[in-house]
C-alpha cells in the first residue's frame, strides 16, 4: 500500500526596493517566482508553501541588529 504524499513547496523571500521577490521550489526544483508589491504585501501568493524563509540582514548598514 502506498501513501499519497503531497508535493512539498517552500519559498525564499528577499526584500527589494518597494517590495519583495519570492522564489518557490517544489520538491527542491524551481516552480515559480513572484514579485510582491508593495512592501507591506500579505504574501497571499505563497499560502501554499509549507515553509517561507525570509532573508533578513543582521548587522548590515546603519542598524546594529535586526
């Protein structure tokens, strides 16, 4: 008997001027990309991702920590 396992989707998100760029992988392979604007987007386009990882620089620029 085989169990049906849904495909695993993950997304990586990074900030850009005025918004976000997201890359979605499905089973470790490129599935799609998104340009999310404005910067306060709700990321609804990524609601099917099991994990959403957001890149946040630490100690970069004028801020001492994030």
